[in-house]
C-alpha cells in the first residue's frame, strides 16, 4: 500500500495501461491545480501511486498536448542543480476541464462498477 492506495496486481499489464491512459491527463491537471510543477516532479508524484507510474516518453508528450490545447501553460525557472526547468501551470480552461472530469467521475465509476459486479446487470 502506498499513501493509502493498494498496489494493484499487474499494474504494468495491458488493462492497467489502458485505464491509466484514460485518466492520466486529469491526474496531471489535478497535480497542477496544487501549483506549478516540472516534468520530473510530476513523474515522481504519479509514481507514488504504483498504478499511475509512467515514463518520460508518456508525460512530456502529454504536457505538450496540454499546453497546445490551452489546458496548461509553461514558464522557465532557474534551477540550482542544472539548466532552467520548464514549469507547467493550470490555466482557467484546464481548471474547467478538471472540474468537469471531477463532476463526471463518480457516475462513470459507478456505471463501470455496475457492470463489473456479478448479478448487477440483470
């Protein structure tokens, strides 16, 4: 268990990968809601919950897409331990997208649970 989240068997498997792809964008937006972050920092925070661990090859294209679509903005900040870092911040549009996801998530999760619970579909 990591920070109250149970490890999920097969977290590196195909099903976990597909589930992660569906929600990763909104998890990143949620992390940005708490303040500016740079890519490696986001990777580390996501990795604290095993099933959400991802790679630089996934996070940086996602961050680039969030910027292009206006959900996140960037700025460079000097680093004490190397070159300047690109920090990502949540825009108003990003905050609205996160609020919409947050509002829809409980009913979506309940609908999936309905189909996964034996005897619930009859």
